[in-house]
């Protein structure tokens, strides 16, 4: 039933553009009306919530439902996830999309629930103030068995009345209230840095904290970019034919190391941070990834496929004076994403070692590769660790199916706290000045970069 209710709610919300108080559909232009709807639903993070009037008070009954929207870059599609909010977890119950069909001049809706049930429908806009929705639970059912009427209460709230067929008659299923969820995470402020409409990530701060490097596919494939700390003056540094990654800074900020493709294999490369010629860093072997210089500027950390091939990764360190390379891990698991501690005495990384389900966990070890110790546990894959500025804590992302949320743990491994609870894509945390985390997030459409203010409880332990 929730798919039907949600479908109606979506149409209702569409009748307002940002800041408007009245519907603004254009009856003669379905595509324009769709654009109004998509912009309205996806703005400010694209999150909506509605109380479940059938909640029975038990833990197995969701107390509310959520709607999570994301527009595609070209504005032709509106992706949707329907989420059931329980007392202790969020579960994505359905997913699908809306799209404008130029052949029919209509707005087509398709949704698949966790059990494989398909709902299809068409939305029309009869006049500037109203619209009509007709949906069918399964594609082969023939006659539409559900419709909706909608009332706009304000720019961030709307009411929806649903109707279902009963012996050929339309019977009301009740009125439901939906509210926009502010773009905050557990009360923490989120500051958007990029507005590219593309995908951005793998971010690193310059040594002086004035700039950041990252990769983006906003222009001519995945390339290395830099921008100011406030998100201003983005500049592309590379024009590689194949995707690149992990653009980390040299000790003095003059060079950015990254990995890219040469002769059919991933290799470590470098480019001046002010722009210039890309150079190959020779002597690290084939399939070398994720270069990172230590705080003293003397050692380069990276992971690579072992000489016998396959997909197994281990972590290595290269002396930048002698070019000597030494292997730090030798485990049949996948060891990757290694980061120096602020004092250069420890390394945090993730690995699926000893895990039959191939779930990765966060580990810490000494800088010489000795005394590895597991920091995180559980059934999720925990990845992308990032040290706090004082080395007392590590932020990471917990991956559970399609959900990615941020967590933090102390280095002792006896305390952790969840930072985001969206159930969408909040990933690749980087500890940042001013008790904030830099992250890649889908809350604005695409994957953009943003800064998350840390809660007081985390600052007290890790600040």
C-alpha cells in the first residue's frame, strides 16, 4: 500500500517550485511540469517523511516512511527510494524512477518493491492547480486500480488522499501528511562545497589547509581537480584517457600524487599542484594504487597487487630518497586504503582478512607493518578510514547494501558513534579543520562534496 501512497505524495509535492505557495504546472507542457516537480522534490537534499497511521507500537512496525529523491544530471529522470523507518533501523522497501515520455507526453512511474512487485502509472496535469494519477499494481492487470487527489498546504508540507477500486467503486484510503526533512544530519550542520551535478570524491587537504584535491567526472571523464577550501575556483589538472584516483599531496604542497593507467596497468603518477605535465613514478611495479606521502615527506605509502597477480592487494611503503620499496602486509585478504597517522607512527587501513563474507573492517598497525589490530566489527563493510587531527580517533564509512553512513571510533577500539543516519550515500570521510568532516554525499543529486559539523560528543573525545 505504501507504494501507492508515496506515488500520490510525489505528485502533490511537484506542484510547488522552490519558495512558491501555489502550484505552477503548465497543462500544455507536461515536460515543463515534470521539471518543476523534480526540482521541488529533490531540492534541499530530497528527503521527505510521513507518519505511518497504521503503526501498531511494536518494533516490527515502521513508525514512519521516508522518500529519498535524486535527479539525474540531465534532468530527465527522478530516482526514488522508499524507506521504512523503524525504531532501530531504516529499511529501503522499494526503489524506482519517474521519467517524462516524449512519445506519450506523459510522466511515467515505475516502482519495484522488495518482494519483486511492480507498480506502474501515468501522471497528467489537467490545469495549473491540479493533476491526475492512475496506477496499476502489476503491469498485466489492465485497468488502473488506484488514483489520488492532492492538496498543497505549504512549500514543505502536502496532504494526499488515496483511492482504491472496490467492486468497481473508488473508495478513499484516507489522508496522509508529508513533510520535507531539513538538510541536517542528527542536528549537525552540513555545508555544500560543490555544485557540479556530477560525481566527486576521494578528497585530500593540502598541507596548509587552503586547498583540496579530488577526482570528478564533471568534464571529460574522471580527472584530478583542485579547489579552494570553501569550494571556490575549481580547476582541472589532468586530461587522462582513463579514470584516475587518489590525488594526495606532497609534503610541501607542490605536487599531487595519484594513480592512473599506463600500458594497460594502473601506475602511480604525479602532477604539479599548480598544473603542468603528468609524470610516471617508476619502480613501484604494475597495478599500484592510492599513493600517500607521510607527514615528514620521506615515505610514500601505497597498495598494489602482489607480483603473482590476481586481485589480492597488500600495502607497501617507498623511501622517497633511496626509492627502496618494502612490503608492509602479507595477508591473503584485500588490504587497501592505507593512511598515515598525524605523527607518522601508525597506519590505518581496511581489509577483508579472515572474513568469509568478504566484509572489510578497519585495522591499525605500526608504521613498519607490525602489530596489526582490528578496530571495527560487525556485519557491515567498514572502509575509507580517516584519522582525526590529533590521532585519537578514526572516521570511516559503514556499507550495508546500498546504504553508506559515517561512523567514528577511537583508536583503542572500545567506543564508536554513528554520525549520519540517512541510509543514502554519505561516504569517503576526511577529518577537517574546525571539528568537521569532509564527505562525498548524494543528498544534493549526483555525488557532491560537503562539510559536516561533528557533534559535541565526538569533539569531546576526538577534538
